[in-house]
């Protein structure tokens, strides 16, 4: 068999959403960027790129200080519809859970998102044996190989026939136990009241395992942190209007800017030295002494990502000499759902990520990438 000419293979196509505009850095209310962050429930990694800063601001460095999450092994889905669990964690605060190390295209996958929706992404055999209502996956309509079941946990009442049926179905042998990555954001408390600790969710699962003598085990998953610095850079300038000119200046495109930020995050060589392997872009640039890069890897809720974004805004107000600051967020490729509760794509790469670039003027670039629904030929 001849080796295929892999360089002829087209790159996987994606749906790209670009939006530029201007916001008031001091305002804390709703805007396009914060709404976009809140629409993406499961975030695997967060990266900030800070050019021309002497040190990472303390508020940014500690923005995800309490972001450790938990891995609960061998969870029966019947545990997630327990009345105590729903009243204590689903209706109060925001509970997030996603199945751990499952493949969206071949395995049964599970997710729970606020305000309390249990999403089952099931193989055809499991779905037909389960007995719950659902619909064929958006990306498996031709073969009917995957099905999606959504259960509103708020509507489940223990005394109803519907609850008894759901409880029975979720306990069937066709639906194995799952390893779940979980995180819980406690409800806001009024002044004077003591705040509830996010680790209460771990205690609940640990106590449930002891009471039922089940196989469940709770493990702490600490957030991984990596910091590095790039030197001797000439970074591109950012203008909210793509390809805009200002007093004879030409700015790089939004795609080039995002690509450059990604290269800094990955410690790629951006110097124009080698003829056969060098990187260049069109547009104005400015020399900076260095760029600080900080990575967090774990499971991050939209509330935690928004806290990082708010810290970036405040840092731009204080350090108004910087050309821009960048924030990149990567989701789980095998999460059953992505942006705005849409089903996640899985035929090629399951891409679901976004980048936010802002300058001290409040100009921003939102660059969102998701896999499309075209099945590869």
C-alpha cells in the first residue's frame, strides 16, 4: 500500500465566530463577552498572555486559587436524582459534572449543567435498552448510532410515577457506573451570613458512599499551574476594526492576532531568522521586553473563567501602557454539550474554545471556534 500524501488532506473545517467592539473596562454588568463566557459550561484549560508587564498582577495570579475540583468514581446516576442532592446542590448554587475519560463517538457520556439538566449521550444499544425518551444525535442522523436524553432535575418529584420510572431506568444494568468530574459553585449569601464551602459537594458524595456502602470514591483533582516568559518580542498592535488604518498605520487581521497569541502561549519562536521556517504577519508592531504567560489546567466553571476575565479588565485599567492582554479558554473535546447547550461535535476533533483579546481602550476581540456538523467523507 502506498503511503498517502497527508499534506493533501484538507484541514478539518470549523465554525468561527468573530466579534469586535468596545466595552467600559470599569463596568461589571452584562455585556457580549461575559454572556459568551457564561454560555460555555465545561472548560479544561485557561491561559492568559500578558505582554510588557514586569510581573503578573496578584489578582490575576490568584484568580483561580480555589479552583480544585473532584473526581467521583463509580457513580450511579440514581445518585444524581436523589431528593437531598437536588435540593442541596442543584437548586442551590450551580452544579457541574462531566464524565471522565469517555469518548463521545464510541462511549456513553454524561453531563450535568445549571440550572439542573442531566444530559445523557448514549450509544444506540444503551438507549434502546434504557427506556427513556430522547432524540437521535444531531451528528448521527444517517446511522442513528447515538442518542441524546435530557432530564430536567427540577421537575422530578419523588411521589410521582415519572420519578419512579426515571429512577428505575437509570439503575438498569445497560447503564454502567460513571467516573464524574464535578464542581459546585455555592449560592451567594447575604451580608453577615457564613459562606458555604465548595468542598461540600465532595463531602456529600463521600457520605453517600459510606451510607450506601457503594463503590463510590472521591478524589481531589488539584489545578495544574504553569508559568513561563517570552523575551525580545515585537508584538502586533490591536485595533477593533479588522484591517483598519489609523494615520497611515495598517493593523494585522483578527486571525493573525489570535494566531500570534497562541504561538506565545505555546512558546513558539516568532523571530524572523530562518528562511525556510519563520513566522511573519502584516501590520504595525511594537517592541516589548517580555510577555508573561500563565496556564491553568483542570475543570473550570464559567463563574471561575469570568473571574479571570474581570481581573484582566482591572489589570488593563492599572497597566494602561500594555498593547493588549489575551485570554484563551479550551473546552473538553468529549463533553456532550458545548456553547449554549448545543450538542458537541465529535466526528473530527470536538473543538470548542474561544479567545478574548482586549486593550486598555476597552476594544475587544471575541474569537470562538467550534466543530461544524459536516461529516468527513
